[in-house]
């Protein structure tokens, strides 16, 4: 049995109205897509039309945002009085694009404007008192925050004391008490009535620009698309419109910095989509803020100097490569600290780079399905870092309940940043785990299944219909399709270090579809089973001018006992057992060897008391049959007693009984004649020489001597073997050792030479 990595949420079937079904036909969409739209809240023909035919006319009036009119009036006054305006941004892609957008907006109006993105290592997140002091001393008369500010009480209070107004534009989680800013423009302001609360920071900045310019500035939509996709906000409603038109703008952008970035990133402008932002553009913008000073990223997006654009884009590319290396190294170190008995992982390290800890936390949370905080020791004696969550846990609300333990804290439901003293860390660990336990919150990542289809439905037409739902992202993910009772063949690992998996999949419809599983290379042997439920996304593999439907593996489960063939040396060498595993041996010598190489229990089946005690003391999910017993039924009894759903056949045969056999009549005659001539032989130290002389394998020779000893043909004392004079005649088959070896040969031949279906049938019947 193999449990799914995610908690699958199966779709509910809805009765589609005739009008809705007619609209589907008019759009040229298959019927199953109607069910999918319904599940995503698109339940009327008008909603469907708006979804598939977005327009900038669908954007909401920016003055619906709370305090917008007040904020615009204040900026207009600053423009009239030629006040110096500071744009105070954030160091991530959303903050960078927000700053660039607001800078260009104010410059269009002739403002005296400057900007500052805080350095995460020196200034921390959000408004910083020391920076405000410096900028106000340099003549700043109005501060306009973008993508931050709702938690900046101290710095905003300082600005107020200096007679400098602060206008906050932000989208992050609102604290219980808002700062005393001149105006707070936020889509979820408690006193506001904005129809859509999920704008990114750059979305709020764009609405501010719309209000200030009294038009929709389409030239800024490329920045809006980058920041919105990068910040992983909901890609529905207004954000969907902004990103669709923003992607069109990106394909035609004239920004020198973006064009240079496309070149170093090997991005073809005409092929840009939301995944290009998520995997190529945003990581490079984010990398600068993670490792160095982020302000140059705004320069990149707004420069008119081609040489500067080229230089900055190459710099971002190099820093992003450095970021990847650091992330991988720290993730590996952090994974070693996982506490299996905790519901939330809080991991600390020394000399870890602060800038990549959010990525590390995200990697671990995704891998283990639990909220994860990753912190490092700072030179100021604090532990500082980031947290990432899973679907079932609102990390901001969880940590907000113990806010008093932390030195600083902020974020939203899926991601947080914090700092804490070493003394308070144990209390934080205890408290948050206690809250999860008391409220019976089980950390897990959900996976919404959009449709249950047959593989025969995986056609180019259906895939193109699904792609019409793009751009994909939060609340509008690329559809996940469940295929039941599949068989998998032709599996092979591909990519660096065999990280990925190519496979062919077939189901009861007899359709055969090619698939790719990114990151599933280590699961190769899981698919030896005949019946697998697979969740995948559908895509088109374009190669050599051909377009071929394929599935992209997302998750899978097997709900019955699995039997794995690990009998080849290659599979044995590459085997790693992550689940609770019991190793069973039928040789005390082999038990001791393996016990030194694994943290899992290794027991000898012959020691029944110890074997049963081990089996009863723990719950094992899988069992590894290390070697072959003498009696075949002992293997089945051991597996049955362990009550596991996953059985691995390693079945090493160290004495090669099934290969060497029991010895031929000629070999026994040769040995007998040799013993009669020599009178006595030192078998303790000279057995290998005798084996070489007689041309008989050493292990077989040892067995043959044991047979002679059983039958009274020889005696062995202190390693010296002597012939017995005039022994009673006996058939070789009368030797207990001979009989035992015959039985072992039969067992080894079955366990080592049978194919996997035969082994499984024997085991399960």
C-alpha cells in the first residue's frame, strides 16, 4: 500500500442547467469542463462569459478602496507644493514591481520622487525607524509605502512626530490595531467595501496609479503581472484580468531591463506565460533581495540605459544561481533535524543565509506536508527566519496567538517572517504544537481533483480546452485529473541523477498515454504494481514538430498490498527505506552485518521470541526480506506475522546453494579419495587450498564435508578432519545436512528465480 502524498478532495457532481450547457457548446468546450467550472464558482452564463472573455472594463473603480480619495488628494497636494516623496517598498518581486510602478506613475506627473527598498539583513521587513529618520533628514516630506506598512507602527509614529505624512498601500494580513497613518489603502480594510480583497501589493499600487492618473495605465500591466504571479495571490476575479492583459503586455514589453533579463534567462517573449514568471523572472528578481541590496532590481525595471540593463540582468542571473546552491545545501542540512513526533517543524541552524530560509521552509513543508519554520542565529543574538505552511494550517493566525514570545513577526496565512530570542524558542515550539493538538488540527496539503476521466479522454482537443482556463495559480490551479486502476510500464529515470520519471500508462479503456513525473525518479519501483490510481495534469509535449498528449504526474496511491522486486544488486544498492521498516533475516551472521548499516530494526526469524517481541512492539508499514530461509513457508510466516502492506524481496543468497547444488557423485568420489590418501586434513586453515586442489567451490566443499560428518565417514576435532576406518555405508540422502540443503535449494530457486507476479501470487494466496 502506498498512501497519496496529498489529501485528495474529489469533485462533486452538479446538475448543469440547459442555459449553462448551451453556453459551453457556444464556447466550444467539452461537457466535463462545465463541471470543473461549476466547482470553481463559475455557475452562471455571465460568469462564464466574463471568465473566458475578460476586459479591462471589468476592473473595479479604484476609489472603492478605503482612504483612496484621501490618499490621492494628499499626493496631489504634494505635487502642487513640489514636496519630496519617498516610495518605501519591499525586497521581493511584488515589492520591487510595486516600487517601479509607483515611481513611474509619480514621474509621469512630474513629482520629486525617490525610492527605497529595505535591506532584509540591515533593515528587516517593513517600515524602519532608522531609514525614516535618514530620509526625513534628507528632506522627504511625504512617504508612500507599497507592499508593506500595515505593521509599521513605530516608524509611522516617528514620521508623524516629524510632521511627515505616511500613506500606506498594502495587502498583507491586517494586525488587530492599525498604525496611525495618514491613509491606509488596503483591499481588505475593515472599514472598506472593496469587492475583491486578494490584490497583490502591485495590484494595490496599480489601482493607486489608476486613481492618480484618472485612467488605466496599460503600460504598467507587465509589472502588475510579474508581481501578482510572483506573490501567489488568488488568480481569480480582478487578478485574472490583470494577469491576462499583463502577460500580453510582457510579450510586447519595451522595458530594456526585462528584455535583457529575457535574454540571459533564455526566455522567448512570444512564449511567456504565468509559469515563465513563476520559474524564471520572479526568482531572479527575488534573488537580489534575498542575498544583496534589492534596490538595483528597480533600476533594472525602469532604466533606459541598454548597457546598464545588460549588466544588471547578468548580475541577477548570477545571484540566482548562487541562491539555488545555497537553498539546496541548507535544505539538506535542515531536513536532518525533522522531528517526526511534531505537528509543526521549527528548525534552527548557524551561519545559514537568512535570504533563502523562506525557500528552504517551503521546500520542507512541501516535502513532509507540515508547517515549517527555519531560523538562523544572527549577530544580534536573535534567531531570525521564515515559515511556510500547508493548506490546513493558517500559519499567521497560529503564530499570532503567541505573538508575545517573538521579537518581531508578520506575514499571511501561508508565509511568515519572524525573529525570536533563543530563550523563548522552546516555549514557541511547545505552545504552537499544543494549539494544533488541542484544536485537533492535522497538518496536511489538500489536492483538489477537478475531474475523474479515462485515459482515452487525454486528447489534444481536451487538453487545449483545459488550457483555456489559464493563467493558472492560486484558486485557479492547472486542473488535476484522477485516473483510476491504471497499469504502468516502460518506466525509466531521466534527468540529472535520475530525479525524474518517464512512464507509459494504460487503463481499462485500453488507451495508452505517455507521462512524465518531475521529482518522481526515486519512486520508479513503486509502479511495478498492476493497479495504481494516478492524479495528473494534462499537457502537450511538443517535439520535432509533433504535438503529443501527455500526463504530468502529481500524486498516486496504491490501496492494496505491494510486493517489490529488489533482488538485483543495483536495486539493493540504491534502496532507501523512509517508512517504519522491519528487516527480517534468516541468518544471524547477516543480521549483525545489516544491523550496523541501518537505523531500522533487524531481527532473525529463528529467534522467535525476539522476532515476535519486535513485531508486537511497533507498527511497521513495510518489511524487507533480506535473505532466503531454508524452508519457504518461514518467509511467508514472517511476512504474515508483521502485518505489513509493503514487502521488499532482497533475498540475497550468500552461500549460493541454488547455484552450487548439493555436489555431483564424481565430486563426492574425488573428495572421498582425497581424504583416504591424506588420512587427516586441517579444514580450519587449509580448506581453500583443498578446494583449489579438488576444483570444487569452497562453500560447496564445506557442505560436502558436513555431509560426510553426518554420515560418520569422517571425524572433525579442533579443525582436523580424519577418515573413519570401515564406516557403515549410507546413502548421501540420509544426511540431515543434505536434506536441509535440498530444501534450501528449492526455496532459493523459488525466491530468486520466480518473476514478480509469481512471488505476489504465492504470498497473497
